[in-house]
C-alpha cells in the first residue's frame, strides 16, 4: 500500500491543486492529512472541501482547532489572530462542523499520525530539531515504528533506538530499519519553511517500508496575490516565495 501524507495546507488552493494532481500520478492508495488545512492563506473554504474529498483521514491542526472553537488562540500574535478571525467568517457551516469533528491523532498498524509531537497531540508541541527527540526516548516501546507529524512546516527525518540514542537522517528518502523508531516531519503543502518554496508531502510504501519526500511546483504569485487582495498580513504572502 502506498500512502500519501500531506499537512499544513494553510488555505493555499494553488499548492493543494498541484499536490492533488501529483498524488493522482503516483498510484496512491490512501491519503492522510495531518491537519492545518486553514490559516495564513486566502482560500480556506475550497481547501477544506478538497481535503474532505481527497483524504481518507484528516487530523485536527492547531489552526483548525482555533477556527472551530476547540482552542483559545488569544495568545497568538496579532496577524495570526486576524487571519483566523477572517478565516472563520469565510467557512461554511458544513466545513466548520467538519473541522470540529476531527481527531487529534490516528494509528494504523505500525504507523502513527499526529499534527504535532505524538505524546500529547492536543498540546501541539514541535519536533523540528534532534534535541526535541529526548522527550520521546522513555516511551520508545510505545512509539509506532513510524510516526508522521506536521506543524513545523519542515521536511525532516529522525530516528531513535531502544538504547536512547537519537539522530537525524539527512536524506530525502529512508528505508525503515528494524530496531529503530522513526519520526518523519512531512513538510508543508501550502507554507513550506525549509527554504524550498515548493509544496512538500511524503509517500510511504508499507511493503517496501520506504518514506520519500515529494516536491511540487505551483503558482506562488497567484497564491500570494490572493493573500494581498484579501487584506491579510503581507508577510503571509511574501514568505511563500522564499519558503520560510
């Protein structure tokens, strides 16, 4: 089985459209979305509708939780609060209800899926540096063989051993080795922050036990212009060009 894992679309319809096309070319059996369908971008309603059709499983990201009333975002910085308020007004009752219904995590066989770190998925903690794996080491035996996460918008592969060793795998693909547990940060479809402006997602092959990053070009200018035209923070559009 080949599973496409996507995350952090952030209301970027141009990026999501191209990723959907790429998934269609890759003989994918299942699509799982790790959350944050909305936020930052200017196309929340169509992105929700596409994900509802495309993804077999969708999880609740922190931005999704904010607009659906499942978390308090009063401590977020002003521009983020403004776009969340704006997004809530753009969403249909059906899509708001859908966001309210989403789970925090999902487990399938030896795979785990979570928006943030897997121990407390509702806390939306980050894992984007090798030092952050230390908290997971006491729970090695409880971890799935592979845990897929989003949230940081970075494409990263980490591995842990039962001897409490942990390290980063600096490759764009990995074959899952027996005796190691992996945490794979799948990157972002709509707001990459690893200095590559292309949309990013992961394909996992359950037979070959391989995970591979895929990058997709999309119309950044149109996506950014939608943000500018909507009167949202300029930086949300400008950083799309740089992948930061």
